[in-house]
């Protein structure tokens, strides 16, 4: 009963430019109890997010119009959507591809072809983790474990300024305006800090900064 209630009313946004994969994955997830909305590329998915905020996003990496990397960067920079767990599906399975996907902000990186059961298991695990995090946040975070990063992480002065703005909820373009640099420079600093800390996304980076009184 518990497993069924976890899936109840859960909406997933599935993004892929392969109509056959969309059809197969959508049917499988719906059979397992999820509601699935679809988009063919990142730009179309951003339009969907303007009016519909799903519980999770399952996204291809290589797509026309806007690829998965740019799409997830947009998702993480928007306060309305930054919390949504993201699962990347990709034909690229090299370690550097996985690292790039996770550094951009994906929570899970799966390589095609994949077993449908594994996809469902990853979706379920991500939804449960997101639910626990929201519950802990609602309860004030008293019982929430601290973000763990290597003890010897060193941030440059500029990185320190950037992470302070991230902790305040500013998007990269706003941080760029504050520091009088390009947005690409800010994105590079954020990516470097994710690599140094081993954190997955801007939300974790902000929490780490707050917990360590960097703001």
C-alpha cells in the first residue's frame, strides 16, 4: 500500500526527441501508476513548465532546439522549478559524460539502452528523496543531516561571492549583473564549485553555503 500511495497523483515530465522512446517509456510509466506529460525538446519543455510543474523530470541529453544540459541549467536557475528531481537519459556512457550531467544539475544519470524496471526504481527513489527533503524543510530542518563536502574544499574570493548570491536565490544572470561579469563566467564558477564540492546542483550548493554561514 505504501508503494502505491507514493506514486499516487505523481506527474512526470518526459522529454525526448525520439517518438518511439516517448511512447514506450510513457506507456510503461503510466502502467506503473504515474501521470506522464511529454515534450520533444528542452525549449518545448520550458514552455510546459510555465504552466505545469511536475513532480519529476525524465530528460534526454542530446536533442534539437535545446539540449538536456541547457534545459536543466534553466530548471535549476528558476526558483519555481529548482527543487524538481531530474533523471538524465543518454546514449553517452563515458565517465566524463556522467560527471557533466551531474554537474549541470541532474540527480540521476542513466545510459541507454536501459531496463524499464531500473528506470522505474530510479524514479521512485528520486521521488522519495525529494519528498523527504521537502518534509524536513517544512519541519524546520531540525533532523536534517548536513550537506557533506570534502573538508579541504577551498573557494576563491570570486567563487565565495558567487555562492553567497546563489544562497540568496539569485539566478546566474542576476549574479552576473551584480558582479559585472558575463553570465557564462558565473556559470563556469558554479560548475567549478560543484566539481570541488561534489554537490549535484545549485540547491545543494546554496544549502551548503547557508549551513556553513558563508552568507
